[in-house]
C-alpha cells in the first residue's frame, strides 16, 4: 500500500489541495450534494443551495459543523436564528433541532462527527 493511497470511502485525493466550493455546482431551484468522506466516525459532504432552498427542521444524533464556503445562510438551531457567511463556521449540536435556509446561493462543507459506540 502506498503512503499516499486514498482512504477507503473518500472522494478526496491524498496530498492534493482541493477547492471545496468547486466540487459542487449550483443548480437552479435545487440543492446539490457530494459526499467526500464517509467513515464510521463521521462524514464530510459539500452542498450547493440555490437561493430560497431549504432543509426543514430535523435533528441528528451527532454534532454537525457547517463551514460556509460561498454566499450566506440562515440556520435555525434550537429555535435561534443564526446567520453565517463565507468564511464562517457554525456548530449544530447533537439532538438539537435545526434547519437550513439559503438567503442567497450558498455552498457549505458539512462535517458530521459520530461518537464511537461502546
């Protein structure tokens, strides 16, 4: 096995810089996603939302970290409105209801972190 072999369940090439925002394209009136890494410990997924698109309120059993790559978004986390723009990162804690509203076209990297099972 080469030291630079891509990890299992990864769409990223090892030791190569990647412009995350370029990995997904905007789609009119749509939401596009691309999973980059899927492991037992968590996932990395890049999303592109057209303006006005949303994910309705839901919960997840693990922490989710939103890194805004382009544009602006309104996140509703536990009933609180949180506005974020490119270059900003927001934690959505496990088991807290949250929703996503694209106030402009925006792209994000979503990192889901799962706790190890005992």
